[in-house]
C-alpha cells in the first residue's frame, strides 16, 4: 500500500486531529502542521490547514488569539464537545470495520509489524 492512501485517510480525519491537538494548549497553524508532520509523517500545506481553522472558528469550535508574533488557536467549550463527539463517532466506525476484518494469523502479525515495512 502506498503513502497516498494513508495520506488521504489522515486528511479525512483532519478536523478531529486539529481539535485533539488544541486540547492542551493554543497553537499556531504552523505548530499544528509541524505536530501532524512529526506524528503522522504527512506534510500538510498552510492552504489545507488555515481554511479548516477558519471554518472551525466560524463554527465556534476554536477561537483565534493574537499572540506576540503569531496567531494561535484555542479550543472553545463547544470545540471540546465537538472533539468528544467526533471521537465517539470514529470509534464506532472503527469497531464496525474491525468486526469485518479477517483475523490475522500469528505469522502475518510479524510480517506487518517489522520496522522495515512489509516483509515477504
């Protein structure tokens, strides 16, 4: 499987990822881009992240703060609730999908968990 499939999947969860990243502290758009890049190895463009932040702000899920030399975004109470609801929905979806996946044999688990990628 190539990285483009993985990248498309992660982008589908971008709203949730951003809300989760803002749970602990305010962050700038570039902080969010860097966190996602370090954690998920996907480099998003500002043209992807900032429109989503603006949309989340318009819906009242985040608020923009003017800090010393940058703009930062902070989760609002309704944003925390949105994050919680999205997590619940995604967990339901993943549980349903997991029910339909074939069980892995022990030798297949080793094959897919190798640090260098898929063996075989």
